[in-house]
């Protein structure tokens, strides 16, 4: 088989799975596509020190298309809190841009283990019967109303994910119902992906020796292949999400975080 065809098939498969997870769990699916992109970019001749950065930047660009589809599907179910997303928008964008530039100062191994540490805590919270474990009956006000979303945007951009892996557990800790949290996370992830991808384009423009097809740290042919497959599957995931009981959805989210962490660790 021609290597390019093999690469395209790998990317399409990753796109289908990431789209389904975007609709199901409100995440951008970047944690699925990043290991595949990492491997493909290595075969394309991307320098080792920039392979993870290129995978993350490309993932964020893909998530833009994925989350647009996911937001539309969840909005039809009335599961998107538009007022909350608007209130978080500026903080989320600022954190995402800062994270995308900060990521260029980190090594691949550092990027992976930052995520692994955070994902371990979040997985425990989502999988175990901790419905009674709450930090409050409503989301914080005052300075933390903006600081916490900015932190979510910051770490999401560093890891090339849509933010649902952080924002869904965060919202549920403050008594936001899981289905509402998943739907709202898809819109928040759209803000993160647009801001983060822009940052990776600008930061990557100063980097030499990237193969053809890259603009900054984003490989646009890969974006096209993965995004088309992901957009096709996102509405399917959203329909499944609204048919699942709260407990099942929470456990699925926790299992996703564990699997995603192991995939990333194995890719470095």
C-alpha cells in the first residue's frame, strides 16, 4: 500500500472516532488524533523536536470543525448554556493563546506528563460514585469566575484538546448536570480551538524546517482529512449522549480519560 494512502486511512479512522467522542462527551477529540498525527508527521519528516507541537497545533485546527458540528447537535437538544459560554469567552480565549505560546517552550515528554497528571485526577472524579462530591451548588463568582476558565483554556491549548476533559468535570463539581456540562463544553471547546490554533500558527511561523503543507505548526492536508470524518460522526455521538443515563455517561468519560492518557504516553 502506498504510504500516503496508509496515512490518509489512519487519519480518517482517527477523525471518525474523535468526531463521535466530540458529540458524546463534549470533547474535541484531540487526544485521539494527536498520537496518530504524531506518528504520521514523523514519517513525513517533521523534526523530532517539533512533532508533538505540530500534532497539537493541527489537532486544535481540526477541533474547530468538530466542535461546530457538536455544538449544533447539542443545541438542538437544548443542552448548551450560551450565557455561561459567553461569560467565559474572554478568559478562555486569553488562556488559550497564552497556553499555545507557552507550549513552544516545553519538550514533548513534558507536554504528555502534564496532561497525564491532570487526567488521572479527573478520571477518578468521573468514574467513582462521587455525585455528592461538590465544591459548590453554583459556579464561582468574583475573580474565580474568570480565572478558572482561563486556566482551563491555558492547559487545553498546551495539550491540543478542546477543553471538555477539564471543563466537564469542573462544571459537574459545581452541580452542573452532566448532559448540560457536555453540551456547553462543546461550545467552550470551539473558543479554545480557534484561539489556540491561531497561537500555534503564529508561534510556528518562526520555526524553520517544517515539511510542505504546514502553515505555522498546522498541517492543513491533515486538517482536511480528519475534519471531514469528524464532522460526519459528531452528530451521531451527540444523539447517543442524550440517550445515556447520567451514571453511564460519567463512567464513559472517566474511561475515556484513562485510555487517552495511555495512548499519549505510548506515543512518545
